[in-house]
């Protein structure tokens, strides 16, 4: 009698295979549901963290939109930034002086980080020789104003960041163009412009993020006036002719400004978000040729033409 209901041979194997296939299907469905539930819980947690009582500063807008939560999720989950720090980035403004080698990576990462307003100041146009290192531009932009080329690239990267175009060369007669920004990032390529920016930032107590490159070497520092030395303390005079050739004369490794410009963006983000310790009163020097770096301490210099009086009053050498 038992043989009337028991499956044998191929019939049993086929039924077992069908059952196993059904189990695998339901298992995949269960895993998918778990993943969707985990994602939904993560979004809820990010919303809570971004809108917590000790999160956003009193100035600025309310909570983040769903798109912003997804875009900045990797910042918000960082303990040192979180919802409060991301709000500060969104409510901040940065002026980047120069849309060239240093400005290109700095601008990209500042816009990607969600800085609310970024101004680009540059009077130059894109040339073929720029493309080896100035990655914010491309071959189709040759002859275009750098501020327009850079602004278009940033608009595609993050439409939520407001871009201000300042197509001009900074002089002592238009320093008011630097007004109204929380941080100034100096990616210029000449000593005179750097000294103008340093004097302005010292007079108006605006943090200055400094970067410079030459051939295989790069430098980064942060100057917050009243708390440490200024740029003129470190470089009181311009280099002698031929001592520090520009990129056109001495050449420059194409990837070097990517390293230094990215570090400048990091220091700017730390300043604005209130994270970590910035390179204040320190000069970071990177030697790309030999893969070495060092950091040297900086001090106020008595007799400095910009902040010497303060240094003298505090008795620092």
C-alpha cells in the first residue's frame, strides 16, 4: 500500500529541486526586504541626527532634504562633522582666489562638501597648457574665462551650491571684492597677490588658507589672525629673480596641485565645520619627488610689516 503514495527516483528528485528553488526565491525576497528596512532606518537616523537639538546652529535653514541627506550621508555619520557640522558648511561662504592648479581640486571638493556659497576670482582664460593639471577645465573650454568654465563644472557637480563669478585680477583698488566670506582660500600664483590677500585677511580677521607649489614641492598652512603669525611673518619678501620659477619656467608635476589643493579644501572644511585641528602656526611641506613630508612650527615675527606691532606687544620673536 505504501507504494501508492511514495515518490521514487526522478519524480522525487524533481519535486525536491522545485522545493529548493522556492526556498531560495523566498530567501532572496527576505534579504531584499531586510536591506530596504535597514536603508529606511538609516535615513531616519540621519534625519534625527541632522535635526537634533544640539545639531544645527541657530542661523541658517531647517533640516536637510532627502536628497541632501543622501548626498552628505558620509559627512553626517562622521562624529567630527555630523548634522551640526554639515549645517555649518551649508551656511558658510568661501572665496577661492585662482581657478588654476590649486583652485581646481579645492573648488571641486568644497562644492562636493556642500559649501553654501563659493566665489571664484580669476581673470585668466583656459589654455591648452592648463589642462595638464587644472582638472576643473577641459579641452572644450579653451579660450573660455576660467571663472565660467569652473562655475559650469561646479554647477554640474552640485546644483545646491551657489557659485559667484568674479572675473578680475585682485589689486589694492578692488580689495572690497574679498568682503563677505567666512574663509579665503589663496590659490594664486604670485607674491604680490598673496601679500594683498594676507593684509586684507589680517585687517578683517578672516581665516586664510594658504597653498603653494613649485616643481615637485608643495606647502599648506592656515592663518587665523590674532592667534598666530601671518603670511608676511613667514615670507617677508618675495623670492629673488630665478630662485622660485613659476610653472611655465620651471615646470610642475601635474598631480602635485591635486594633492596640495585637496589639502587646502580639507583645512577649509575643518575650519568651517569645527572639526579637528587645523594647520595653524604650522607649515606642511610635501616633497613629491622623494615621497617625504615635514611640518615646521611658525611664530610671529617682530617687525613684521603686517602684524609686527601685535608680535612686539606680546613679546614674541
